[in-house]
């Protein structure tokens, strides 16, 4: 069952459509002018708006299209045109209508088919959102979400290495989830102690030694009492050395010693004490290059690099984006006490096309902002930052048609041939996408809306062919 708003200035047609829509189990509401339509749109919720493009006196159906697109949870819009005003209909499509149909002998059938399809689309959108929420659970370990080949390897490593006390070096660009993986490793083990992070790049050079190893009273000016270092604080747990590439060279031997001996000495102390700590280090620098440049000790590098987990940039695993989006929608919906769990297909397209120099963290920020700005339960393109909303998809391969056969004597029907070619590709893309229309659209380099439009044309041609 769907709610359908019918906008037409002809009483007879309104009545007929009302009967037709009711007979299909949907609930119609009628309006005879732009003003009436706007009034209904502002007060009630509709799944579908079916509007004439020409509304007497002087009304323009395009205004209904715009008003429908502007509401919280926009309905699918179908426009009706008089025969031979196709350009206008196409303009309406470009402004956000999903389908158009021509008033004519097939009007009743077309309305039935398209209304059913529009309602179906809306249901599918809702289902997809729910489906993805379920998938997040299946494809995550310790809060790391990912289903790409690369991330599955990471998750597998985390599960295998986590419970061991092995030292792990995590590498990856900023925002790829290094700290998140470090925590997952920590929690994958039977942890008695805490997870203790230190950012080697953020602590002043002269303080980092006492931060790590602690000091005794009087060890240096200002050391007015004994202080435990982070190695001791992390006892039984994990010490996370973030931005290890920033560790001053003169401190590196001391860290190496602590790693090898599992003993440390506080600054100014005489005795060494044993520390039972798991070490995880992270860097977004090429440590090997740092070694070659003499800024990082090779022996320490080898000691840290027992197991390496390399996190791919988000650009290299775009297939994780929808799942991450779902995870973040849930997270921020909970934080903000909202229910923004769906994404408009166009918005998802833009999110898939963006480059993400800041990787997962940037995507997370984009979704947080989106949840805060979204009206209703759906994240839309308008809720995305400008640079994302205007992201261009990667250039597509152009298939060239090379038919070596001679040009037929009698000539060809070019439009027909081009259409056939187009429809053939659409059918193949759909098959390749396992029937998932958003994916098929992606494969064809079309927006979801363009795709849906072409598909409906295709289906109508097919159905029309069956009739005639
Ligand atoms: N695979 C993932 N699944 C869920 N959340 C993730 C994932 N990867 C990263 N995040 C989230 O993205 C944000 C950034 O991740 P994190 O802080 O771990 O990145 P980082 O690699 O340590 O970045 P930097 O190098 O800038 O310190 C965090 O809020 C983290 O929870
Ligand atoms: Mg980090």
C-alpha cells in the first residue's frame, strides 16, 4: 500500500486516476492546482506524486516537482505530459522526477506500472538500509568495519594475532584506523591490564623519556616525587606507541632495550623493574625510508616489525564505504538521539566517488555532519559538504562499437540501433549486478535516477511490445 498524490486540473482525469489507484490498493489524494498540491505536501506524507506538467490556469507542474523534492522524505515523482512534449518531461526528470508518461490510450496501464514501480523503489531503499545495518554486524571485528578483500585480511590478522602477545607494527595513511586496530588487538587478547596510548609526536622531546619510563624524585629539576611511566601503567595490557616514527633518535636504544629485556629503569633509578606489556606501534610514515635516512634505527625497526598490519587507504577499498556509512549512521543517530539510517541513492553515489584524503576519519566526520543536518530519516546530497556533493565519478571506459560488416544498402534505423545497444548493455549490467539497480547504474556510469529512467523506458517498451 502506498500514498499517492494526484495533481491534475481536469476533474474527469482526477476522478479516473483516483478510482484506478484505489483499485490497486493504494490511497489517493487529489489536488487541482500547484497551490493545493503544495498544501498537501506540506501537511501529509506521500510515497508517490503523480502530476500533470501543464496545470490550468497558468500553473506549472515543474513547481509541483520542486515542492515534492523539497519535503523531508521526498516521494517518487511521476510526471504526465501531453503527447509530443517530451522535452518538457525530460526537463522534469532532470529536476528530480523519476518517470514520465504520456497521456494517451495507454495511460491507465502506464500509471499502474509506474506507480507500482515507484512504490517498490521506495520499499527497496528502506530494505537496503536495513540490510546494510545487518551486514555491519557480520563484517566487523572489534569495531573495525570492512568487507573488502584487504580489510578481511586485516580482520583475520587481528583475530589471529590479537590473543598473542606479539609486537605489532601498524602502518597506513592518516585516518585509516590504526588506533582502532590497535585497540581491537588489545581487546582480542585476554586483557588484565589497560590500553595505554602515547603519541610520540605530541609529547615534547625532553619529556617523552620520563613519560614512557617514569622517574624518581629529584631525577631532574621539577621532579618533586616518584612517578610511574606509561610502561608501568600499561602493565598486563597494551602500550600503544602512536607515530613511532617521531620518536627521537637518542631515545630509540632505550626503547629497544625495554622491548628486548622486558625491563625498564625509571629516570634517576638504580634498579630496573620487569614490565609485562604488549607493544603495538603505529606510523603513517614509511619507516623503511626513515631507516635509510638514518632517522630510525634499523634494529628497533626489526624489533617492532614482528607482525605488520598495513591499512589500505579508503580510496583503495571503496566497496567498504556503504558499510562504513551504515555503521556511522547508526553511531551518530544514537549519539544525537535521531533515526537517520538511510541514504538517498544520489548521496551514496557522491560518497562512493569522493577521494577521502583523510580516509575513514573524514568519512566519519562527513556522516556526523550529515546526521546533524538531515531532516527526517534520510541523509541527502544536500546534507553533504560541497566538495563531496560535487565529487565526480572516475572516468569510464567507453566501449567502441566496431562492426566490420558493410553498411546495408537499404540504410539503418539509427535510433533503433542505438536504443537496442543501450538496452542490451542495461540488461547485461543488471545481470552482472545480480539485479541490484544501484550497482547496475554504477556499472553504467549513470546516476541512479538516470538509470531508473532508462530502465522504465525499457520496461515500457517491452511491455508495450507485448501488448501490440
Ligand atoms: N574500519 C573501520 N571501521 C569503523 N571505524 C573506523 C574504521 N577505521 C577507522 N575508523 C574510525 O575512524 C576514526 C579514525 O581512525 P583512527 O584514529 O584509528 O585512525 P588513525 O589511522 O590512527 O589516524 P591518524 O594517523 O590520523 O592518527 C576513528 O574514529 C575510528 O574509530
Ligand atoms: Mg591515530
